[in-house]
C-alpha cells in the first residue's frame, strides 16, 4: 500500500515537472531568467531521485512563484545576479 502511494507521488511529481518545463519554455522573459528557472527545475528533478516529498514541496513553491509572476532576477553579463 505504501509503495502504491509512493508511485502515485512519483507520477504526480513527474507530471508537474513536465508541466513546469512547458510553462518555463513558453514564458516571455529574458533568456537569463529562463535559464535560471530551468536550472531550478533540473535541481528539483535531481532531488526527486533522493527525496521525492521534498522535491514535491520545492516544485509546489516554484509553481506558485510562476503563477504569481515571481521570477529570478536576470544575471548581469558577468553571471552575477
């Protein structure tokens, strides 16, 4: 039974990650902002391999930020925010 709930959470996180990647690609933001968001998604994806529930929480926060239009600042040309 616990395994079923873990598989369901994995499916949910995978679907939400796919949705988040699609949303980030469609955003009309500077390329630096898009890259920062993509890096966050990659970090969440990597975290999901070791801490699925933690990754789900991080993904929820990121999706809420996207919903509310809160994006990372675009880094300067030298790579600093």
